[in-house]
C-alpha cells in the first residue's frame, strides 16, 4: 500500500512577515497623525478622513478573509498581504514626506507601482502556480484596470473636484490610467516568471475555485 507524500511547505521568509507587520503599524500611526494634524501630514484638502477609513479596511481585508474562510486550509498569505499593505502605506508616507509636491514624477510612479502590486496580490490569491501566462495576464488586467478606474473616480470626488487641479485633471487621469494598466502588465509578467522558475512568490489560489495540487497544498 503506497502512502502519498506529505505536502511540501514553503515557509515565508521572516523578513516578509516583519515588513508586513511594521507597515501595518506604521500605516495606522501615520493616519492617526494625518487626522490629528492634516497640515503636518501634508493631507490638508486631500481626503484625510476618507483615507483614514479606507486604508485600514483595505490593509486588513486579506487577514479578515483568511481568518473567516481559509485559516484551517491554507497558511496565511504574507506576501500578498504585504503587497496590499504597501500600497496604502506608501501613499500616506508619500504625503507625509511631501513627495507628491516635491518630486514631479512621484505621483506617476505611485500609480504604476501600487496598481501593479494590487494586481500581483490578486493573482497570488486567486490563481494556482500552474496557471498559464494567458490566465495570469487576463486576471491581472481584469482586476487592475477597474481598480485604477475606481481610484481615479474616488480621487476626483474626494478632493480634485474642489481644487484648482480639476482644470488639468483630464490629462492627468489618462496618464494615471495608462500607468496603472502598464503596472498590471508588468505584474503579470513578473509573477508568472517567478512562479515558472519555482520561486514560491505567494500562496496558491486562496480564493480560487481551481483544484490545488497536493504538492502545492503547503503554500507560502
């Protein structure tokens, strides 16, 4: 009688866990500062209150969903959770350091990087490592492009519609959408290549209906 080999577990590097926890704690502290002193946090007239609500909700979505639905079946998806948290933390930190106003290309970089990170996290959470590049590319665009559009709509109604920037908002919005879409393309390529090389870059399909091979049951 043959015995099936036990699933191989791939422990997440301690650095990823530490960065995730530190980023979450720093995010909460920066948001508290922005709410208590918007001028000091460089968030005056930049929807500090909306960010104070939306960012903690977003950064704790993965832990809540994992705890409710997957904690007994999958290890915690540290890599994907870090990617989501980083998108919130870097935006607040960028405002705190006044990088959006001091560095002309910083806003463009944020749209490219953060949309790409969110798309990469979504891929890791919803697709198995065996997914083809076509499926990975499709999933990245299907999530990332609507996310970029939603962000632009929220940004407009949150503060741009009431600021002097609204006169040039059209061109900026088109550029942001293009950069966000390009970030999704890069995310799909990077994640697929890392998985193809056997570098365990994230959990296997935590929210996916795809069957998970026994060898991948341990996740990362």
